[in-house]
C-alpha cells in the first residue's frame, strides 16, 4: 500500500508540470467575435485579415503557440452580445477574445471578459467605458477611444477659427462619445456647438436633419458615421447642396473603407484619425505591400487595428512564454512596449488604450491623404478607470 501511494505521489508530481507545459504550449484558441453580416461586415473582414496577416508573418504562432480560431458573427447586435461571448468562453473555451466593431456589443464582451478573466483585445469599438470604468488587467484595445478622434477634430476646427458647429451622428455609444469628445475640445477652443442631431442606429434617413442643418447655417458640421451609413450620409449631404456652403468634418471612419462607394461626393472632406494614406512610416510600406499581396486589396484603418491586435497579443505571449494565465505579467510587458505599428509607433496607457498621434486627412481621389497632425500622442483621459 505504501509503495502504491509513493508511486501515485510521484506520478502526480510529474503530471503537474506536464499539464502546465501543455497549457502553455498547445494550441491557443482564439475567439473571433466580429460582424460578418450587416452594416459593419466589411470592417469585420478587414480586422480579421489584418490579425491573420500578422500571425502568418510569424509562422502561424505567437509566443510559441499555434493559433486555432473559433468565429462568431456578432451581427452588430448588443442584445445578442452576452449570449455570443458566453458561447465562446463557456462552450468553446477560448483562451483569447478578439472583438469587436460595434461599441454596444463590445461593452457586453468587456463585462464577460472582466467577470471571467478571459483575455480580451478590442480591435475597433471605441466605447470609452472599455478603457474607463470597465478597465481591467486582462482587457486591451488596439484601436482608439471614441473620445480621441472627436477631441482631436474639435481642437483642429477651433484652431481653424470655426465659431459654430452642428453635430450629427447615430444615437448610440460610439456616436454620443465621439460628439462629446469633439464638443469638449471645440468649446474649450472658443467654438460653440449650436445643435446636436441624432439618427437611430443603423437608420439612414437623413433628409429632415439635412434641412435643419441648412436652416441653422452653422460654420461647419461635425459627424460620426461609418460603413454603409457613412456612404449614404456623404452622398446625401452633397446632393442636398450643403457641401458647397457648410464644410463637413468628421471622425475618420466617415471616409475609411467607404471612398469607392462615396465617389466624388467625398472629394475634399477633412477627417481626423490615427491612420491615413501617405504616411512616411517604414512599417506602413511593408504592411501595405504584404496586405495587398495576400488579399488583393488595399488595407484601411480596420486592417491596421486587426494587425496591431495580433501584435499586442504576440508581445504579451512572448513575455509569458505562451501562458495566458499570467495576466499581470502579460499586461506589464504590453504596457512597457513601443508597438511598431503601420500607423506609427504607439504605446498603451495605464488603462490599456493607445497613446497615439491623431492625423488630419483630406480626401484626394480614392485616398485619405495625411495633411498634418491634429493631436500629437493623444491619450484618452480614461475617466472612471480604477485599475
């Protein structure tokens, strides 16, 4: 009996490190929760392409571990977010969550990630709360907070001497927060937002509000739309004759990934974003070449954010030798890193949001040409983060 117990104890002692080794060297399961249908489908595809490009450049492995993907179409529907993310975490037992585009859906993902301790990297959704009150050691963002492009554009428009503005956006978290950031900087710079107009998401009936803008006659309009909604708004704005009399400005999503469909209606529009065409960044040149060769498409900001989500994952995994259970060590390594992005090098703040340059871009043909820097190394204020 004594011999049997000794043998059992020895077996367990050997099994423990073996299990640990398998846990940090076997396949790493990645839950991709992105839109593959609806308004934001193209954005989800670009993010996934960018993510997988970086992984492919590293031989299909990050931190020494081969990646396995489980995908869910989140349909940009916040009401389905909790069920969808719980399927990935509880049923599919993913090690890492990557998602998403819609801010409302991202909030559902962040809550589950925070409660379960699952590593989450947000490659687009800018919901301020993700790196504000919802901040956590295991939650990161490779994109922006909604506040950042709005605030940078507010600064730029105030410096340009514009005194009055009307804002128009979808009535949801991303639009509300983008406008809030814009208003904060614009009014701090001496301007005045005279009207804040909204449309239910994902509605595209703009005519009544365009008539209201024409009657108000502001010095400029600030807007936040993306995807199919951005296409329709830009075309309707031009068709209403407003483009010639009231300059239109926006967060860069207005013209990113949408220029082909917007055509001449977008010519000359000025937007603010953390990426653009014509950047003199060596990493951007190599990234664009590799992306075009792999996907037969030109990359946009969404592809960059997917690529950098994989970079963040790779940096953290390398530091913990593939063991995602070491969350504090993972976070410490990522926070110390200078991330060599196609957008230009950036770091992550204490709340795990990018500290990055926000560029001014102008539409020239089919490009968002960088014409300056709206705000240098802009850090989100991370209001409410208690990490």
